[in-house]
C-alpha cells in the first residue's frame, strides 16, 4: 500500500470483481432494444422480484433512472416536491427542469431527513392558476445528507402524505442497498410504498455501469419509452447486466464492511487537528468540516492528494470521504496517518 493512492473520493471508483469479468465473458447476449438480450431480461426480472415490483428496466446510469422515473410520473409543467439537497436537483445538470420540464417545490432537509409536516405544507391546493403538484421525490441513502438512512417508519409517513394528496412517489435509491444493510429493512419494504425506485450497480456494488428502475408494468412500459427518447436504449447490454447480476448475488452483504470502515474512518478523522466530522455516519460516507485546520477544503484536498489520499470537496470548508470495496480497515488507518501528516 506504501505508494498506492487511497481513493476515498467516491464508491463510484470501484472496479469490477473477477466474477464480474467472468460473467461478462459468458453472458448470452441479444438486442436489448427489442428486449432480446436474455441477460438484461434476467437482470430486470431479478431486480423487480427483489423489490417486490412487477417490472424493471435496465438503464445506463442513475441519472437516467431518475429521469425515467420523473418523466414517467409527471408531465412538462408539473411540480415535484423535492428537498433542497437532492442529488437530482444538485448534481444532474438541471435535467429536472431542462429535460423533464418539472419545477421543484423545495423542502428543507434536516440532518439528512425530510419532515412530513413540511412536505404536507408544501403541497399546493388544486387551482388552475398554480403549478400542479405531481410527485414526491425521495432519496435514500441521502448523499448530501451524509449517507443518512431514512428509516422505514419515516419513509411510510412521507409516502402517506403523498397519497393523501394524490401525489406519485419516486425513490432515488442509488444506495438503497446501503440503507437496507444498515437497518436490516428489506428493500422491498421501501419499494412497496413508492411508484418508482431506482438503484445503482456502479457505486458500492462495484459494477462498471448501470442502474435499474422498478415499478408496475404500466409505469415501466412508460419508462422504457422515456429511456428510448433519452438515447439510453442499448443493444448487447447483457455484458453490463451480467455484472449487475453478480452484484445482486455477491456484493450486497459486504456493504456492511464499508459501513464499519466509514465508522472507523470517522473516529480517526475526528482526532485530526482542526477536523470535525459533521454527519451521522450510518453508511459509507463521512463528511468533515476542515475550517479549523486553517486551510480551505480545496487546498487541503490537494495536499491530501499529494500525500496519497483522494477525497471530494463539498463546500468551501467541507470534504467528503467514502468507503468501498477497495478500502480495507488497514487502508483507513493508513489514510488517517497520511492525512495527519498532510495537515501538519
Ligand atoms: C443519490 C444519487 N442519485 C443518483 C446518482 C446518479 O448516478 P450516476 O452517476 O450513475 O448517473 C448519484 C451518483 O452519485 C447519487 O449519489
């Protein structure tokens, strides 16, 4: 490990496992645009079954899964209730309004969580003068919320508010398996409450690409059409789906190791001069405020990089560190040692 960079930038940095490479080589393939790729078909069914939904659709990215969800549930000019820190709003290039044509009705996020009362208060009454509220947008685990888990009880309360007002619900579950492993709540319990759920294979589950969206037959037929319109319909996508099947079979339980390593990392970070951990570390993310080091986050991240540790910058004085399959407990300890030295 002596010279190797320890990459805590994101769980998106993970590389395929040997079993994935093998599965890619052996996967039966076909033209997925005609639904003739047996491996994609198998993955879509497996994903839907695991989530207790009728159908699934394989898409190239989490972002496309989100767009397929939004554009299947809402029309141009509609409004979605979404928190001000949602990934879809912050990091998906404004596609919510520029591509889906849906306006955000912002609600605040409190320590990674939504408040059902605030969601209820944000639903506009039916009125021809007002935008039409259509969708409640959820994210679990919540990325900018610190990798925080929305517990199933709160999830149910939020979805009940949506139902009271006739809203559809989309769950951006890019890391829903992390939420499930952290709490012991089956993903199907979360899925049961929502119309569409997306999750990613290309983050902690180690695949090179791909996400799925699951829902009813009707909504997934709609999503299939949206995927095509967005240019996301692939051909022999079974090479990617083969990795995703391996991920579902082999990579989920081990997310618990990432969570344990994140907790270990948080403990060590908290001992570094001027560094304060600012999130509840429930899954694989650690956020820290570094203002008291006397160095801005960007400059400190550059120093860390020079010392062999990659982190991401989330604000002028904040950084994020994410554990994943390539980060062992020993790598966490070594990263802390390097960061201590870099801070000086
Ligand atoms: C919560 C969340 N949703 C969606 C995405 C988008 O995934 P992708 O980068 O595959 O488009 C990400 C990516 O990090 C994410 O963290």
